[in-house]
C-alpha cells in the first residue's frame, strides 16, 4: 500500500503477555511499526512488562506516554494495544485520569470479559502452591521483566476478576474506544493454538486461540478482522501473509480510520 498517513497524534503500541519491546530475535510487532513509520506516522512502543499486573504496567505506560508527549510536543496519543495490553491501557487511562491525554484506544484481541484459559489454569490446585508461585516469579525475572507477577496476572485475566474490573474501570468520555478481534476458522489455522482453540471453542464458542469473540467485544465499536487469523498471528511476528492478508495493512487501515476521525 502506498500513500502517507496524516495522523494528528503519535501512536503508542502496547503488547500483551509473552511479547515484549526489548531487542530480540523475535520481532513481536513484526513489520507493523516500520510500515506505519514509512507511511509517515510517529510510532512508539509501550515498554510494559510481559508478565506485569495492571497496576505495575499502568505505571510503566504512564512513564512512556509522558515521554512521548514531551518528545513529540503533542497534546495526546493514540494507543493501539494487543491482548492484555488493552486492559493495561484501559486501567492506565482510568487510574491516572489520562482521558485528556489519550485521543483514542484501539484494542485488538483483548479479553475484555476475561480469558477462559485463565479460569482453567486458576482452578488447578498446583498453581496456588508456594513452590509454583516462586517458580513462576523466577521465570518472570529471567524473562527480563521489571516487575513480573505471573500468578496475579493469571488471576486478573479470569472472568470473575474481569467482571469486577469492568464495573469499576469505566470508559472515559473524552477517549474514542474501538475494538478489533479475530476468530480462527478451525483449530488447524494455527498449530500453536490448536489445543487452546478447541478448549475455548467448547467453553465459549468462536475464538482466536486465546480470546473468545464474546470476550473481545466491549462497548459499541466492535469489528471482526476476517481471514482465520490467530491471536498470535495478528501481531505479525511471523512476518508473512496469513490467508493472503498482509498483517501490517490491517494496522495501516486502522490508523487511516483514526486519521479520518481527526486523531
């Protein structure tokens, strides 16, 4: 795709669990940042933890966005967040009352009503043992996070917790919210999510291998991205077309839409 993006405010990309913004052999955002930059958008990374809870990641995100606002001399930013990053961003806006500094929040494959897989894991007695908690904490530290808390992250992603979260962490009327989601056509669409897709399909119906269609929908602006794209593939970390779709083009279309709204 050619042509320049005319966007008023810079973009901050916020990842979810497992992914991170540190230099790595895996480019978790694939070619998305460079595609948007080549088109003229100012793009920054959120620099949150992979395994940080909402409170911790909201604090990290505040630091990042304050720096972006200062560096770009902008009044606001546009946040585009994948998976749990959408929940971190929602919490950040609410916690710090940053609606006047966030023009829009676009969530992609975000479990707004909780993740059924988190429920399944939380019900296993072994994850509540002292040894398990120490082991997963050590894993988070070795992973490179500043403030990892895998046990709490899993709990915060349960459907019960998110029910309470949604009652308290409300939309800010100054922010434009929109949500995009994908669903796998069948469990063979992405072998990495084969088992999880089957489990969630049985429990909640159509899903992307991690987030159900039901959970991804929140508010009034919900749009499905067609093509049988999995939860991981929508990040473009495979850096190849999925079902003939160039993933960065999806993000470019999203940003074009934000531009048309004056953001």
